RNA sequence: GGGCCUCUAGCUCAAUUGGUAGAGCUGCGGACUUUUAAUCCGUAGGUUGCGGGUUCGAGCCCCGCGGGGCCUACCA
């Protein structure tokens, strides 16, 4: 006989273990391999949308669900059985229908959190609650741990560390888990409907590249080499474009070995797509359509309501501004890529922005932009034409000197997506990557080494292309107003 | 990286100046055939995050460590 009495266990857990043993010893099964279910709880709800209070339907069903509310009286017991998706139906066990033994066992063995099944006629209680009037019941799975109180909010830490409990207790947790998948499906549908091909690119990479970030490093025993977990799929998607997959995307997980806080997760979801014979304006247009179609799929419309009750309108063509003109308007002075650093620093000091002496002029302009312009945004906003000295890997603007063909999409004050007219000249790309490699050689952990194979691919000729990256977590944040950790089912947490 | 706050029963939280660790829900026993956080009677449940120190006495004060949160800095 197994010893299921574990010492030092909290009383309530020990009692549930004792009940489990009592179930088995009584000849019932606490964990049957199969349960005689005839209807899901959803099906019962759909089939009997309105049963008048106190009336019966004559239809017998067997339903199973988790017990989330329980109320026992002397000869009549109530329980609310809920499906995983959150639909509930009431079970009623009365002495005259289920019999004395089954009623007593129910009262003494069933706890909140247990999975049970009941067989019985569908009807409505005197209060009008749709109910299954049990003639028979059994366990589907006995729960050995007590649930938290239903009417007090679970601490944020418990919600994240024990997401299974969060999913049981909180409607919003169940909702966001489904919304995330809905958003991903919407992005896939939107892109494949437009002729894009979804590919998979490697997570284990021999060289880091495609972004400036510190990678996670791991080791491959067979080849005895260090490998990097990807920080971006970019260089592989460009290889696809070179190879003729001219509309291509990857929905992937990236890993960055940097800070983890309320807006940054060390692993995060990302959509990247590339479209040949398109430029950054085309990429912006498609990005807007993707976000709007995702909003339609997830929220049922383009006007979305956040968890704090605020309403956000994602419809329309959205505002597009250029970085330098917007800063010029805000500070009342003409700011261009040739404005001297001293003048830019002066403007920062005047409004209390601390300037790092190492910053290049473009960086200082971006600080002025974030201070003066970003807070004025009233809806989704594309900001285009960034300083060349902060975007060394990006193609120069076709007409404006000193800026590059890059945009950032701001929603709710954070950056949701970024897009480029991709640099495809292999000679210029090599020069810029060589400069990065020099930084890497000097110890800059975020700089990329020279990827000869990528350059060889470009030297075969890559058509002019638009490239876009969008954060999946941030898309969910924009649609729901949640923090990043609520959009990720299992965010990384430090072990206790 | 810096600063501030926080960790007490299964869950959510109290505990006055350093003086017997409590409540609600949950649990357990009992009553109740229409409950929705039922009601009533009775009752159990604690290594106060971990380790040291001060003190006659520490949940409370001091030091160290760990977890969490907020602000700030940095990074995308």
C-alpha cells in the first residue's frame, strides 16, 4: 500500500489526500480513465438557452466540469460545474433523485476544485438557474490542493508563477490566453492571404546577427562549438528573399540576454516579414492593415477597450510624421541632420534632459523627439526618416541627406513595430558590417560579427525590399492595455 | 546599477511603544430540499521568507542573504 500521508503537509492538503484514499477504498475511482460525458457544458447551455424557473426538460445528459462553487444543505446540494473555457452549469443533487449514499458521499468527498461528472435531467432551479438534476455522479479528477479565495485578487506573483491557478480563477487570464492565439492566427491569415509564405528560421545560430543585442550562448557537444540563440530572424529571411521567396514571414521567438522588467521579457514573440519590390511606405501600409485585422479578430472592431476602461480608436489611415520636421515644430527652430551637436545639447539642457557626452547628434535628436513629440501622440503614429548615425545598417533615404528610410510605429506611447527600406547593396552592407565587426572585436557585446555567408547571399542580388518587425507581446498590449507579463502565459520568473 | 516599499494560516490581510500572533473566506463536525461570497452552532489550522545579532523578551529593532513590487538609470 502506498503511503500517501506526507508529514508536514498543511492540514487542508492532508485532508484532501485522505479523501482521495477514502474514494478509492469506497470502490469509486478518483481518476477514471474515461467519463461517460454526453454533452459539453457549452452544448447544454446552447441547447437550453431559456428554461423557465422550476421547469424540467425531460432530457438526460452527462456533463463534467470543475467544481467552483458548492453549497450543501441537508437533503439538497448545489454545485457550479465549469468548463475550461469558463462556461458553467449548475448541478443539483437531491436526496430523492440521487439517494442517501450518493448524497452523503458527495457531501463528504467533493471539494472546490475537483473535476466531477453528473448524470441527470436538465431543468431549471426555482431561482431559474440552468441545472442538471443528478441521479448519479462520479469523480473525473480529485484535486489535492485548495484553490485561493474566489473573491480576493490573486497576488501578481502567484498569478505568474502558478498560471494554472490564474487560469482557473480569473476570466481575464483565460481571455488573454485565447486572444493571443487569435491574434497570431489573424497575422498568419492576413499575410498568407496576401501571398506571403511562412518559413521557419533557425533558433540555434553560429553567429549572432540581425539586431543589436546581447545573445544567450549555449554549447553544441557534437561539433564542440558555441551557438547563439537567435536575437532576430532577419538575416535568414533576407536569404529567403535572395533565393526567390519574395514575400516571406516568420512568427518566431527571439531571445535577448538583457534586462527583464515590466516591458522587457528575455524571450519574446516577433513577427518579421519581407516583401520584394516594396519600400518602407508599403511596409507601413501593410503593418497598419495587419494590426487593424488583428484588432477586428481579437476585439471584434477597430475601437478597442483596454482593461482600464479607456477606449482606443485604431481605425483610419493613422498619422505619419517625419522625425526632424516634428522636432523642429516642437522646439520652434529648424532642426536638420546638419544641426550642430552643441545646439542640440543646448535644447536638451533647456528642458532638463541629461545628455551623455558619448551621444552622436542623431541620438540627441531622438531624445528631443521622445521628450517633446511622443507625448503628443493621440493615436497610432508612424514616425519616419531616422538619423543615419543611429541606424548604421539601414539604407540611406532616396532624396533626403542624413536620414534613412526607417519608421517606427508608436501605439500607446511604446514602439509596436519598425520597418525599413532594406539595404541591399552588398558592398555598402559589407562596409557597415565590417564597422560593426570592428566594434565587436573591441568588446562591444551587442555588435555583430561579420557574417560572410549572409554577405555572399546579398552578393547574389537581393531585390529592393520592405522589411518589418512587430512585437507580438506588444501587439497584445496595444489591443488589451495589459502589461507584457500578462500577455505571456508563462513568463520567465526567478526560481524560488 | 541606485533608491524606496514588501514577504505573517490554504487564500486575502491585521497585530498600538519591543510584551500571550488575530480576522474574513477556506477546512473539519453538526442543522437546513432552492443555494449564488447562503445562514446558524461548534472547531481546527503558524519554523511570521531564510540565517545571524541586540534584548529579560523580537512579527516589530540591527546586519547579511533570497523572492516580489514601484521609481530611476540603462538597453531594444
